[in-house]
């Protein structure tokens, strides 16, 4: 099997999910007072949109890098990829829930952020499963030496641990969990880029989300 | 004609359909009580979403395998493929109906599950029609010997028979029909994978849904 | 410029438009009586969906054939293609209007069908404009001899004339206009296929919608 | 990294965004009076749709040209491209706001047009950032001589300046700002095409939005 359709299908899902995020940004129609005030009140909505937009973007970049490292596409990979995409398509509804409940605060805001963090934990597990799959057999274009498997796994687990922490933090403060995930996004965007231009020796594919 | 645009268009439809499934998962906004309770009550919705998500995923994998076996793309194939996609795009609205009516039980739940099963029967017939088309002329990259045509057709009919059974079961119990289709999905995901890694001699393309 | 992105972008628009058609098929939720009766009442909706689905499918097939005949992609073509896609994305809202107003009959049903027919007339004009563009310069992979230009143009105009007739018919009978467009769709699907398998000498690209 | 997935993902976002524009064009259902009158009243909606449709089309064409000029794809480019796409997906909700508020006039119409103009200013900045990125290192297939960098930057800044003017104009007259952006769209469509067929010596990639 070739990687082409796996990438085309995944890119389609990423593209639809990232565009649907903006679908509910439009404010209420005329008859609800000053548009300027409506827009001013929609900043939590806009903030949640921007965070989810860049999270999907980061996931897309990481997916790109991970799939590029793969030599063979079999049915196991197709279904592991499907598991990953399940969490991708859950981002827009989870974002809608955060958008509606975060600014209200209280228990509902905390529940919304636990849910939101859990979706990214699911994504992290999906990436870890695909990465684990690539470690066995001759599935990578450039096999990783066995002694690097555990360090690579730990780096993956570290990525997932951020979302476990975010879930725990969300139980106490929704805003703190939101900021933690936002900082994670900033870290991914900022850290990757220099690595890339330095042409560092670290194998890129092991740094996915 | 080349397979490229047939696959690109189909992948686009699959990607949009699978992402739209999640569009209505978001719960009601603030003012409807505890979010935790709202989320708790949405488990039938979430279950229907997960089942339809993996069903579309399975159909995509099977479509991938079937189209890959084809040597020529003519207009008949384009329209047979269109017939198949007609049932793919019906999955999100059929899922929305199941989501709304399944947990209520009674006649409405049974009608919803008859409809849901009928969409998958339609998909099965669409796959059968494309497979039948591949058997004639020189349309396959690796022609199947004539003596394997009937066994292959029977395997296809067997796949479709599951959904006929699901329709009949749905007349008596909506939940039983739901479980039957869910077991079919699990069977497809589980059974395919070992086959694939064993590199079995059975020609893969004849095992589609 | 290469044809690849023109096709990829167009296929994306076709795929999203054809999938969005089904978005509003879901019936009202619980509390609106028997689901079986709701589904029974939705047959005009379903009929309009099926017609628009196959019309978009036919347009996609014709677009495929027309673009394949083109040797160069310049900005004029990109904008003519955009004009064509404008009418493609208008099909879902036009279908929604037909779906809502056709079964009610009266003036509103006639207005809805005039609008629906006009969208297809617009598509026909868009195809004609692209075809006209291909006739000049060295824009076709296989140039058409000049003496075939007028017959080809007339065949195109003939296609568009069906929708002019549909508009006029719609002024008197919405149902008659709907049936006329449905018969046109059946004609396109049925007629093309034998042509194709006969491998007729007629140049395929000149037969687009 | 290859350009393929960058283009595929971007094309997907463009295709979904341009098709979603038409999603809310459908008028209210039966029971709201004459359909003809409803359609007549929806012309501001239709005008805003057509303008945004062609703006996305122009942006897609320019994106096509800019990305085609690039030799290497690194993570910085992926995230700059993501920034550009952020503003692309904001076009449908911004259009929905214009559609709802423009015809009402007054302060709300002016606020709507400031917002709409600001989205295009954001796009212009996104294009400028990608262009700036291409000027450094060996990132272009055909490097621009250093003495052309500033003229090219000024041409980019000129494009963005139109939207700054549109924002200022919108503070006084929403309709005037709408017409200014519409004239910009007409200019882009009209001016590009002759350039292109003349095969002018000006490097095409530097003329993006």
C-alpha cells in the first residue's frame, strides 16, 4: 500500500476539522444590541478558537513528520491512524464546549477543560501507538537503533504527561489548564523551528506531540 | 482516465463525512444545568458517533483496497463509485437520527436502526456492484481466475447479509441491531489486521465490506 | 502552472459540496411524533438530495474530462474555473430551497425551481466559457480542427438550452421542471457510459454538460 | 520536506472555506411569505457571498503562485502558512457578520466592515511574512536579486495598504469600504490575466495579494 491515500485522507480530515472550528465564531444577528459589544464579549470564544487552530496545526505538522518516516503502510497502521483522527475530529466539538463554558467559570468550566485536555491526551496516545508500531519490523525508512527506543518512548510519554497534568490542573482551575495547554502550543511552535533550521542531528520524527 | 482524481474526490467525501459526524456532538450551552450531567446523558450520542466513525473508516480502507486493484477507470466506474459515495454521505444524517432516537427506545428507535442498517446495506450493494464491474473485461491489474468469481461474489453477498439480518433484528430490538453492527465493525478491524501481516495468499481485494 | 492543484482544489470543493447536501437531511428530533411518519414526509427532501447529488457527480465527471484535455493552466483558466465552482457551491443552498418549497406547490415552488434551474444554467455557461478558452492558442493537448469548433459550440449551447427550457417550464409547473432536470441527469449517466465503452471516435471532451 | 502535503492541506482548507461560505445562503423555510420577496431581500447576503468567494479564489491563486516559487519546506514555513490559513478560515464567519449587519447600516455596519477589512489585512500580512521568509537563505527556486527585494516588499506593503485604507474608510462608511474591497478584487482578477498572457518579464510570484 502507498502512503499517498493515507496522507490525502488524513489531510482532508485535518483541513475540514480546522475550518469547522471557525464555523460558530459568527456572533448573533441584528437585534442583539451593539455589534462592537457582541464582538468584545466573544473574546473567550476567539481565544479558544485560536488555541485549537494552532493545536490542530501542530498535530498536522507532527503527523506529516511521523508518516514521512514510515516505509510500509498496512492495515494496522490505517486503523491506528483512524484512532488518531477520531481525536482530531473531536477537537471542534470539545472547543465548542470550552467556548461556551470557560468564561462562565465554576464547575462547568473545569469539566469543559478536563474534557478538552482529555482529547489531547487521546491524540498523544494515538501518536504514541503509531510510533510504537513503527519501531517493530522494518516499518521505518531509517530504522532507529534499539538503544534509542526507550529514550524516544520516554519523550513521547513526556508529551502525553503534559495533558495528564492539564487534566489534574483543570480539576482545580479551568483557566490554569487553558494557559498550560496554550504554553505547550507556544513551546511546540517555538522550539521546533530553530531545531529545524539548525539541521540538528536529533531524529526529527521522534519529537512528535 | 487515471485513478488519481477518483481517489482524490472519494477521499475528500470520506474526510468531510467522517468529520461532519462530530459536528453535532457539542452539548447544549450554559443554562441547561451541570455540564457533567449533560455529558453523561450524551453517551448514546457518543456511542453512535464512534460506531459511525469506525464504519466510515472501514469503508475507506476497503475502498482503498478495491480501487487499488483496478487497471482502468471508465465512466461506468465513476458512476458506480458515485452510487457508493451516495450512501457514504447518508451516514452522517442516519447517525444523527440514531443519536436522537436510539436512547428513547420504542418504535422510533427501531425505525432509526432499520434506516441505519439500510444505509450500510446500500454501501454493501455499491461495493458489490464495483466488484462485479471489475470481474469483466480487463479491468483488474491482476485478473481473478473465473473459478474464483462465484466464491468471491458469495463472500460479498455474505457481507451484505449481515446488514439484512441487522434490518430484521432492528424490527424487534434496536439495541440488538446496534450491537450486531458494532460487532461487525470490531470483526472487520480485528480480522483484517492479522491477515495482512501474515501476508496470506487470499487476494485482499475480494474481502471488502 | 500545473494542473495538479487546480484539480485538487476543485475536487475539494466538489467533495465538500456533495457531502454538505446531506447535512440537512436529518429529521426533527424526538417530540415530533412517529419517526416513520417524519421519514415518510421527507421524501421530497430525499428526492431533491438524490437529484442534486447526481448532478454534482455528473458535473465532477465532466470537469474531470474537460480539465484532462487542457495542456496549459494560466490565470484566465483559474478564474474561469472559479466561476464554475461558484455555481457548484450554490447547489447545496439552491437544493435546500427546493427541498423546503417544492412540496408546498404554488408560486413559491415555481420560484424555487426557476432558481434551481438557473444555477445549472450558470454551470453550463461556466463549462462553455472554459471550453471556449481551450479552443484558442495551444491550450489543448489534442487541438480540435477549426471546422469542428462550431458543431462543438452548438453541442454545448444545446446542453445549456435544457436549463433555459427548465426555467421556462418552471414558470408554469415546478414538478415538470424538476422531472425535466431529473431526466437530463438520467440521460447524462446512461448515454455517456455506452459511448465510453464503445470507444467512439467522437472526442469525449466536447460532450460536457 | 516536500511541498505536496503543504499544498494538499492548504487546498483542503481553501476548498472547505469557500464552500462553507454558501452554507447560510438558503432563505427561511415556508411560512415566511413569498419566496420571491425573501430572495429579493437576500441580495446583500448574496453580494457579500460573491465578494468573499472571489477573494478566497484570488488568495488561493496567489498562494498557488507563491508556494510554487519555494524550493524548501521547513517548519517555519509550515507555521507561517498556518498563520495565513488562520485568516482564511476567518473569512466565512466575517462574511456572515457582514451579511447580517451591512444592510442595516449605522454603527454596526461600520464595525462589521472594519472587521471584514481587518481579516484581509491579516491575510496580507501572512503573505508578506511568507514572502519575506522566501527572500532569505536558498529558499526560492529562482532567487530574486537583492536589489529587487525592497521594490518587491513595497509592492507587498502596497497590497496591504489597501486594507488599511478600507479599515479607515469603514469607520465613516461601511458601503464605501465594501465597494473598495470589491474594486480591489476586480483589479486583481482583471490585471493578472493580461499580464499572464503577455508572458511579461515581471516575476509573477512577487505580485501576490
